């Protein structure tokens, strides 16, 4: 039988563990954003990929992984990163990503750096 004290201690430890995991996740996301802002595309992309391993449905990490690929002039990898991108919280970004996908499907090849700059402008306006 588990005592009340042990039960409460276990609950407290679980809560502490979840808080530590959330803090570590938040730090990874912030590190990714900082690397992106510094122009360290490869490192930012790798950080985004690490976040996606932990949380595969993280739309922000998915977006920035694709942006980093664009900054490295690799449209094909950006599109692969954006395969599952669907962030209704950022409709203008989602529209831009979908426009790029549609252009590629139509046989056009949008400029990677112009596309990344366009999405960066939208993100800077949204905050």
C-alpha cells in the first residue's frame, strides 16, 4: 500500500519532471530562433529537427526547418520539410507556403531567397 506522503511525493516529482521538460523544450525553441536570427541556418535547421524528434507536430519548428533549407538554397528539402506544415495560427504564412507548393507543382521554380524573405516579412509583422 502506498502512503499518502509517498503518493504526494510521486505526484510532485511528476509535476517537476514535466516542468523541466517544458523548460528544456522552450530553451531548444529559443535557441533555434536565435540561431535563425543570427543567420546560422544549418545550426538552426538542426535545432528545428531536434525539436521535431521530440514533438513531431510542432508547426513552428517545421516552418523554420523549411525556411533554413530555403536560406541554404535548397527548395526541394524545404518542400519536404513543409509536407505536413499546417498552422492555422499563421494563415498568411500558410498561404505563402501553399503558393510555393502550387508553383512547384505547376512546373515553376520560385527563388529560394525571395521566398524566405517574403515569409520572414510576414513573420516580422505577426510578431
